[in-house]
């Protein structure tokens, strides 16, 4: 029987099994999205089962995003050198194995360690997806692929807390919270078999050198930032927390210098140095960190408020996220379909204003709560309005930041944006979790939510100001994935 995995050079015809590759890539991306949010509703169960306190919960949720974001650019470079198929299979196998280890964790410390490992595996897995799609699709088909990719991934992000709540409350086979990790096993193994059989073999470029020094600097800098944010509240913000955050800033500055020197020496840096010299792009990175930190942080606080403050079950808390998810989907559809094209950069200014209006409405809804008769409908309007504002921004933000970079920098820029988005989410979990628990420990759950809304409002105001420094028009959707008019009919290598 003929091997169904020829190299692309063996034939000029489109690869027969290329649509299976798209299916596998979508499955891998959805696994990541689910694991980024599915654990949000597991807090009370982890507390009962493993004795997890607030800091432990923040590490379980945010630790995954931390190692994922810190390793994304390195993962893309490893795919360049060793081949995207090989790194995809290694990453998928490691991700599935780490999911099993998480499910078997005997205590909170080991669960945190396995979540960090799972995020690292995700960083090796996810950057390969776009490159594999570029290698096997071209022209109008490639545009169609990305048109399918976006909405499906958006759905994956929405169903995470809902699926997590269903699995935990269902307590299938008495597994409780462990089932949110075990669900990855059959999915991951099936995807691994299909990918091994049908993703074409294509060697990497062994002349590419992997910048391990740069990778070590970025990982250390991220860790030095997130560690004190997670631990500071519980420890009373001792001197070491402030020194650690200061060291993190120095580490990021050293990374920028080291990248420029690496490029000047003729070696391959992790990040194209020209990106760091573009003010609009650099400012955009800060905007992404602020926006997604606030968004992920407030979503976590909403879930904690429902479960700990209002004693919702995991299933009810998962469904309680639906107003936010539906609002985000509506805002994203409006922005993506016509608003961003019609009003340009202003969509990034309308979005945070709508979010602020939603936060203000939610504030007054929280003030008027009747604890005895509370239901999610009491706060659904404010949550949904905030979601609409978030969706307006999410659908357009990357396109406006990528409009500030040159065509040959898109791959590197996209990888950096995705990494900053993940790390920003990890920081948001640490900051908003600490803010909420500082009041929740005294029984003032509404006050904790109020404080989180104040922090979010401050972040949105800064983000609003940043948007004025971004390009007036966004980069078209197809060009965001490296499909420029000059390359639309060719298959070129994508560097993430």
C-alpha cells in the first residue's frame, strides 16, 4: 500500500489529504483554548480535593498561560530547524501526556508543575499549525482555510468554561475535576494518529540556529514578573516581590539588546529586531497585554464570584459565563463583518468605551443584588454589554498592530503578538485573582468584584489612549497570515 504521506515535492498536484491536516490543526488549537479556560470552574473542587488555596488556583490557571506564552516564539523557531511535522507530533504527544499527568496529580504542587509542563508542550505544538497549513494550501484555498479557522477557534474559547462545568458537575466515574484533563486523552491520541499518518514529511532547515540565550532571557523575565504577582498578596508584598518585578523589567530590556546584537552578528534572533524599532508595534504589544490581562482576569473573577460568592455549582458557573461569551461573539461578528472596515481604528476606541459602560452597569447590578434570590440574570445585561465591547476589539486588534510591520515581518510579529497575549492573560489571572481574594477572604465577595472592575476600568482607559498610536487602517485578514498579493499563489515558508 502506498504511503499516504509523500513529501510535497513528489507531486505538483494539491496534496490529497490536505483537508485532514486542517482538521488536525483545528483540534490542536481547540485543545489549547479549552485548557486555557476549562479549569476556571474547577476552583472549589480543587480546594476540596487537593486543598488548593487562592494562590494555588491562580498558578493552576495562570501557570499554563505563562509557559505557553514564554515558549511560543521558541517553539516556532524549533519548527523551522527540525521540521514542523516533527515538532507538531512531539508537541501533541507531550501535551496529551501532560494532560494525563494533570489528571493523576496527587497534590496541588504536582498539579501546578504538570500545568507548567502542559503549557510548555503547547508552546511546541501551536506555532507549527500555521506553517503546516501554508505548506499544504495555497491561493484561494489558503484564504478559505483561514476563514474557517477563525470562527471555529472562537467557538472553542466560548465552550471551555461550559464544558468544564458540565464535566465537573457530572462527576463521571467519580473523576470530578480530573475529567477536565482526561478529556484531552482520546482527542489527543486520535489527532496524533491522524497527524502521523497524513501530515506530509518535510525536513527543516538545519542551517537555522536556535537562539537559546534569548529564549532563556524571555522565560526568566516572564517568571520574575508573574511569580511576585501571584505570591505577593498572600505574603504581604515583601521586598523580594518588588525586586523580582524590577529584575523582570531589566530582563526584558536585556532581551531586546541581545536580539539586536544577535542579528548584528549575522545569527538568527528569536524576534526580528526591526519589530522592536517600530513604535506602533511596540506600543501595540503593551495594548495587547493590558487588554487581554483585563479580559481574562475579569472572566476569572466572574467565575469565582459565582462559585465562591454565590455558591453556584461548577455547571451553573460554566453557564454563567454564557452572557459574556455571547456578547463577545456578537461584538466580534459586528466588528469583523463591517465595522472595522468602515470606521477603521475607531473600532478599537468604541470597544473599550462599550466595555466601560458594561462594567458600570455591572457595578450597579452588583449593588442591587438580593442574595436570597440571586440568579445569573441579575447581572447578565452588564456582563453581556462588556462582552460586546470586548468582541469589537478582539476581532480587529491584531490587524491594526500588524499594519505597522513590513510584509516580511508578519510571521515573526504574529508569533510575538500571540506570546504577549498568553503572558498578558497569565498576568491578568495573578493580578485580578489577588485583588478579588483580598476582599473575598473577609467575606466581601461583592467588594472583591467591585475592586476588580476598578482595575479593569483603569486598564481600559490606558488601552483606549494607546489605540490612538496605532495605524488608522488594519491589515486585511488574509495578509495577517502572510498571504500578500505577491505570495498568494505560492507556498512560502512561514516563520512564526
